């Protein structure tokens, strides 16, 4: 008896968890209520999709999914940093407008 069935069950469970994570993150992305909530939800979706690519690489045995996961992780990080800078600048502008007489 090999442990292949255990790996297959673990990967299947992982896929279910990733789908649930993406669904809940999408719900937070749509409902908001603020821009930082949406940025965190988008980042969480990116991490979940990277996990999906890792699980797909395990299931198929194809290492190309790992390249996709790495590229997506880098793009997701850059998008999160860019949106965080945008939110910070937006906050600073609104504070400056309130201080002006």
C-alpha cells in the first residue's frame, strides 16, 4: 500500500480550500467597504491562486505550473505595493484639503 491515495486526498482537499478562499475573498472584494479592504482581498486572492498553481503542479506533475505561480506571485506583490501607495497618497491629499482654510 502506497501513500499515493493520501497525497491525492490532500491535494483534493487543498483544491476545495483554495476555491473557498477565492470565493470569500471575492465577496470581500465586492462588498468592501473601503479601499484597504479591497486591496487585502485582492492580495488574498492572488495568494490563493498561487496555491492553486502549486496544487495543479503536484496533481499533474508538470513543473510549468510552478513558473506560472512564481510570475503571478511577483505581479501580485507589485500590484499590492502599487495599490497601497495609491491609497496612502489619496489619504494624504484628503488630509491636506481638510487643513486648508
